[in-house]
């Protein structure tokens, strides 16, 4: 079973099919490179975000709510898994993406970034305690 959570309706709405992977996903590690082959996304929606939400001492935060603001019309929501990791596939590459992270006991974290088409965009989000 893959270690990412993406609602089926999100995957269908973006026009891609997920392909189960046995490759675990962790934003800071090189094994994330394999995520590009884990999804059957129609061109040009080939961007992938792979990330992790951690505490300041680098402990994972499971169950953190991730909101990706892809455009004025599209917001994608996922939840980190038991390892504090998440993946959002099938995005159109380019600048102007923003992610907001909410986790119980932590301040809301925000990051702005660009999605690359040639490799997964890796995010390591450090959530600060309230």
C-alpha cells in the first residue's frame, strides 16, 4: 500500500491515475525521485510535490492538514501519513504554488514554491509549536 493520501476524486479531477508503489516517500531523501514513475499523469500535468512535515527537532507530524493553493480555482487538500509525509501528483509545472500546513499544537506554516516538470518538488516543512 502506498504511503501517501490523495482523495480519489482529486486524482480523477486532475486526470491522472495513481499506480501503487512499494517505494516509500520521504521528502529529504533521494528515493523521492522514483515518485515520477508512480503516477500516470497526462502531459503537461506531470509535476509532483513530495513533502514531509516535521517538528523543529525533525520528528514527523502525522495527520497534518496540507492545503495546496494551485490557483484561484483549485485547492487540493491532503493529510500527512504516519511518517509525516505527503505526495500531490499530476500538477501543471510552474511558479506560484502555495502550501499551508495546519497541525494541532503548531502554528500554521506557509510556503511558496515552483513545481518542476523534470523532478519532484521536495518540501520539508518545519512546523513551529504554538
